[in-house]
C-alpha cells in the first residue's frame, strides 16, 4: 500500500516534470534565470573583487519572486481550463498524491535551474579562496525559500482557471510573504507586531541560512509554511463542485 | 452494477438534480437523454466522484462512491464532455501515462496499449503531439484513455459530438462491442444513436427523470423518439 502510494506520486511527478521540458517554458525559464542571475552578479563582482556569493544570494529571492509564480501558474489553472482536471481527479488517486506530485515536480524543476547556476561557485573557486559554508547555506536556503514560493503559488493557481491571474496573484502573495519581515516595512509598523512580522517574513529566515547558519528553527519554519499551503490546496481541491 | 438513490445536487440555491433514482444492470447500455442543462453531466460527474452530491447516494458495484471513492474510481472509465487531453504530450506518451497511473504492470502496459491502439484506430497518429490532432482523433484518444484499464463501467459524456457521420458509426459500434460485457452509460443529443445502441433510455429534464424505457417502447408509445423527447421535455 505504502509503496503503491509513492509509486503513483512518482508517475505523476514524472509526467509533470516532463511537461515543463515538452513546452518552451523550461528553456525560456532557465535561460532568463541564468542570464539575469549571472549578469546581476558579475556586474559588480569584479568591482568588489571578493570571492564570495553573498551578493548573488542577496538578489536571488527577488529573481525567484518573479520566476516561481511563472512555474506554478499553470499547474492547476491549465488543468481547469483544458478540462484535464476531470480526468486527474477521477483517477484512483488521493488529492494529496496529486498535490505532492505537482509540488515536487515544481521544486525539482527549480532545483534543475539552480543546478545550472553552479557555474558561479565553480568559477569563484578558481578565482579566489571561496568559503564553501555560505555557498552551501545559500543554495539550501534557496531551495527552502523557492519551495515556499512554489507551495504558495500552487495554492493560488488552484483558485482560478486563468493563468495570468494565477501569476499576478501568486506574485503579489509571494511578495507580501517575503517583504513582511523586511527592515523598511518593520520601521513603519506597530512595535508589538514587529517580532511576529519578523518571524512570518520569508526573507529573514533565508538570510540566516544564506549566512551559513543552519538553524532548525528556520528549517521548521519553511517546512511548516510549505505544509500549510499544500494543506490549504488540498482543502480547495476537495471543495470542487460546491459552488 | 450502478445504483443511484435519491440523488440531489444544489449549487447554492439552484437545484440541478432533484431526487433522481435509477439503476443500471451489468452489461447494459444506458442512453441518457435530455436538453442541455438538464443534469446529465452533473449525474455523471457525481457517479465518477468528481463532485459529491448534496444528498443521496451512488453505489458502484455495491460500494458507496463517496466513501469508497478510490475503489469505485478503479472500476470506472470516464470520458468527460471536454476530452481531457494533455496537449503538449504525444499520443503514445499520453496512453503510457494513463496505463501507468492506472496501476497496470509493465507487461500489461505494453499489451493493453497495443490493444487500445487497435480498438480505437490510433496507429497513424501515435507519434503526433495531441495538440495537432483533429476532433475525431481527439475523441478517439479520449476513449482510449477511458477503456485503458478494462473498466467494468464506462461513462461517456456526449462521446459523438463534433464527429462526422463515419466516425459516429465507428464510435457507436465500439460502444456496442464494449457494452456486451461492460456496463455503459452515455449521454447524447443524437436520437437515432439511442435506438441504434441502447438497451434502455432515461430522459431527464430540469433535474428530474421524466421518462424511461426500452427505445422500442418509447417509439411505440410516442410515435418516435423525437416525439417522445419533445413531449417529455417541454
């Protein structure tokens, strides 16, 4: 039973991941991600002349902010628009299986894109003395942060059948979740709320991990965030046809 | 095989299905008639567990389609009105995905895909992306999807819309062949199709069953199926 459960998720995961590469989305996405990321980084890299990826991980959350909703926008919206949702949800699968498959395929795709950016740390290691701790932390943090964006975006995609709306709302929601703990937002907020907002914001936890400080508190935070939105997603899918 | 008891479905205040009951025996082909918006599709969506009823019950092979939905979904093959195809996939990729996710083992996947290709006449388009297929082929791929796991029950929502007369006859023959051993429910607007294929007909209007019987009986009683349809769904 357990084995079958995972096997079905894997079959669906494979199909979802393949569908990125069957369409131009994957190539446009990876292309834009690499060009923008590398350009922004190497633009200032030679001026600073430091073998560190700190700058890269400073703007990575912003690139992800725009690109993650682009990955997730179609995951439910397209199924609804094309009617395939009726096939998917009448197959003998549980809603959790479908949602886990969709989430992990999106995460796998994001990880593949990140894999291509490994040319940066490799180049840096040749150029100078690269401290591997923060690099490792940065990539780990990027996966957790990206995973959170994707879980949120996937949830939002389940609310609409229009991909553009899924993208824009996804972007807005990710932006809000990211910015809420940022210093310039906190500066204008009521004192009592500051610790809470700091904790909720996706960005602060990323900064901790990207510094190379891997604290279970941050990991638990990200996992809970991801779980919360996958769970909400299951609730939305369950309520289909209740109008 | 399928038993529907006092099925009611409301969307907000709108009553779509109003206390419908009927049953379909094993090996029976049931034609579902009714004007657009009568509740045919809604009934099918509830039998396939896509939607849950507001009240009432659907029993599939004795199992409740709401409580044991994973079990009942296994024995049902469903072709929705909008053919559910993943446009960017090629036909064989799609069929393979369906076979895999339906839990067939390696050997079964091979054998079954071959059979289904033969039954539905898909040999020529196997390597084509689904988005390039004609309406007729799309419908056939959809049907191939529905019969892949040799389900005991086939639910087909307007399987012949948009097809040319030759294709309609082909699909009709296919339904008849499958219906010899399996239970089939299909909805249609083409009345001649009903007398040609169905063992029994149910006509629904405004969410209620307004007439049912063997096609020959209805024809005799009302002087033709069209007359029966017009009379009962006024």
